[in-house]
């Protein structure tokens, strides 16, 4: 081959890849132009039909100018609140079209994470800087709702939340057959933005194929926004149904009305001031799909009632439910025997009781188990009654560590109760009569056996027989062995001073830890004057013990004896009830005494001849707990 031919052949071979490269570049440029044109058209269409983000919330929820009115009166968020952490995870943003149920997922850049309350951050308003009209609205919001409705109205009803699940939860693939859920949410005079945020958090963060419906039960609300405006709003959402009560029925009977209308496989009871988080539903449905006699509660996170900050903890800080002998629900840590039973920390944890506001249960099992006790009024006690019934009648009650739902915990109830009726006590007596067997006396002695009118419980006792339920002793032995049994106490009742008709008085719930006990006129009605002396020498009521950490330098000083969590290690919480009626504190070598004005308790050098150093304990014989 001549040198000329080889030269031309070489040039041809080099030219071929260059041509192909030019063709590819032309094709890519053409596609980019087409895509941009299409996106521009879609954007124009979207702007015509939708208002997105904060603007849509203002129109949908409260009239369009709420944020503008307040822009000059807001306290800037602190550095932590203002900082937005970048994340590789997608944040869900909702295009606020009423008929839309399943939200699209867009990039973080599409959403203003600095908007009020976004990503669950606190939003503070300095009420002292508000105009008189805005201050009035601020105060009225708290008065009517017992939470900051004013701040709630400034936060998007579709606000973003962080994915609060443990990273391991996000990797779990649920293999159980899918079940559909019907959410039952009862409300009475709920704030507009809080109710809508509750509803949208469910719709926005639940796979459409799992959510059958949301049933709202209006317990005879009289606020105008919960009438026709709510009907119109719910109708546009598609999956939301409203049931109206013709009179005030209370939570229990309203939930029964909602449950009767359920069409899904599983009933999920939720309060009307909650926010569901990402992946909240699947961990509730999965255990029920495997065993329909399992009842599942989510981890209940705390939404601050003032700033609406979403507070949550690590899976290692999980708590389970218990109760005290005043038949009040309480929280405590996962016991050691349950930690050993579980294979890993993401496995559902067994809980003796539940708070009751948020839980999932098979519709069929709910009916087989006897639903709720319709003889209970308004609210209170139904959670313990349900918990005892589940365990004692063959079911299982667990908390799913991978399911998180935020809840606004209010410091008071804004609702009206039945006049002249202590509904909480009435409901609790019904629980005791049906389920506590011989242990009911430990509740009744708290109020000197004054049971009052608690109605007819014969049908509930027949239900227990029909279900062949176990004894309450079995429950305490097998399910809640860590519970303190008052029968083990060597003295109980009021602790009455021999010099004056004054008794040791103090609240022992967790809100009153570290507060002093006092002297108060004896009223023989139990309550804050009911104490037990345990075999360990603890002066206790439920989980609170009398504690004195001082020494001789604190002698004869008022209010040094405080309520402290019982720790079972004696020390500052060990008291000796001696045969001479003195309450002797071994660590300090002092005795409990009543001050001269009878209003305070003191620790003093023991004086056997001073009646202010001596106490009597009702109902049980005087026993010296331990020999000195």
C-alpha cells in the first residue's frame, strides 16, 4: 500500500470518533431544550392552579395575612433554630391542592426550611411586643385551647418534620401482609390550625394504599369553624369523613361512634392535636398483621404547648406505661426482664399499660374484646381498663420503637366537665370493680371507701367471664412484677401528729418531686395525706418517697423533708417507725417533728417527751419496722 493511501486511511479513522462526538452533543442539546420548555409550561400551569408553601396555608387555614400582621413583632429564632442542617434525605413538600392525597417528593431546595416551625423547630413570639389586638388574640388562644393557638396559626399546616426514627428503623422491610388502617380522631372545640395539621400530617406521611379513611368525630363542638367550614374542607380531601354527635358524649362514647363506622382492617385511635412523622404507620400495622391480638402504641413525642417545638428522644430512652394505686397512668423505664427478652432495641417492647390517646388495634379484635366500657363518662380510666383487659384476656400490648407521633401535652383541660360529678373517680371505680379483684382495696383506701355512684358493671363482669380472663394477681406477677404492692406495707393511711390535728401532707407525683411535704389539717379523705410505710422503711405513696438529705446543720429548719423518687436503697429514704410513735431517720439520727405553727415539718433531735415528735398511723397497728 502506498504511503498516500495509508495517510488518507489514517485521517479517516481519526475523523469517525469526532463525527460521533458532534452527533451526541447535538442530541443532548436538543433534549435539554425540550425538557426546559416542558418544565416552563408545567410551571406556568402550576402557578395558575396552585398556591404552594406558606402562602397556601394562610389562605386555607386562616385568611391570608396572619404572618404579615406579625412580621414586625416576632422574636428572632436563636442560632440553633435559625440554622438549617443540610441533609441527603428528601423532605416532603405538599402542593396544597385540596383533592390531593399523596404528596409529591421534591428536593430540599424547593421548601423554605426557615419558615416558622419548619423541621419541628421552636417558634417564639414575644407577647410583650404585640399590638393590643394581637395580644388579645394571643391570650384568647391560650385560654380557649390550653396551648398557644396563636403560634400554631403562624406555622404551616403542612410543616416539615425531621425523620426522628432510629437509622435502623429506616432499613426495616415489613414483610407481613398489608392491612388497611382507619384513623378515628375525636375532637371537641379543637383549634382550626392544630386540627388541620393533625389531619394533613397523617395524609402527607401515610402510603395511600394503607390509609382507608380518617373518621373525625365531633363531640358536639360549638365553635363556628368546626361546622360548615370543616365540612367543606374535609369534603375536598376525599378520605376524611365527619360524624357529628347530637350531644356532649365525651371521648369514650365518641370513639365508640367512630369505631362503628370503620371500614379498614385496623382502627388507629389518635387525638386531635398530634403530628404523625415519617414512617409512623407501618410499624403499627406490622405486629397486628402477624398476630391480630396484638395492640400497638407509637412512641409518643412531645410537641411544646407554647413554641410547638417537636421534641423526641433516642430509642435507648424508651419508656413503658405503668400505673399507681390511685389508678393513674405513669411512665417508667423498660424493666430489665423486658430488655433481656427482646432480641434488639428496635423490636416492639411489651408495656403493662398505655396512655390511651394513641394506639392501633384490629377492628375484629376490638369488637371481640368488648370495645370500650360505655358506662364510663367523658374521659379517664379507659386506658387502664383497656390495658388490663388486653393482657388478662389473652392479648399483647406493645410499643413500636420505630413509630413516632407527636402530641401536644397540655397543663390543664380546656373543656367543661359534668357539673357535680367526679368522672375520673367514677370511671376508676368501674375499673377496680371489674378488674382488680382483691387488690381494689388499695385504691379504695385512698378515699376511705367512699365509692359513690359508679353505675352498673354487671355486663362488664359477664364480659370478663365470657373471655375467660386471668386474675389481676397474674397480671401483677407476670406482666408488672416491679409494681409496689401496698399489702406489703406495715402501715398505711394518714400520718397524724399527737400534739395537734395536723397530718403529713404532700403530692408525690413526678411534677412535685423535690418539693417539701408540709403539715396540714387532717381531713380523713386520703389523697395527699395517704402514705404507706414499706418494709424497707420508706414513707411513700406510689413512686414518691419522703427524703431527708441533711444532717445536724439542717435540724429545726422548715421544709427540709422533700418528695423524691423512690430508689429502694434506703439511706436518706429509710425511716424507723418506733414503738414510742417517733419517726426516726437513721442516717441523720433525727426525728420528724411538727413546727410550732403546725404548718411545716422539721427534723429535730429526738425528744420522747415532746408530742410534736410523735405520730400515729391509722388503720394498721403500730409496728416497729426495724430494730435499731
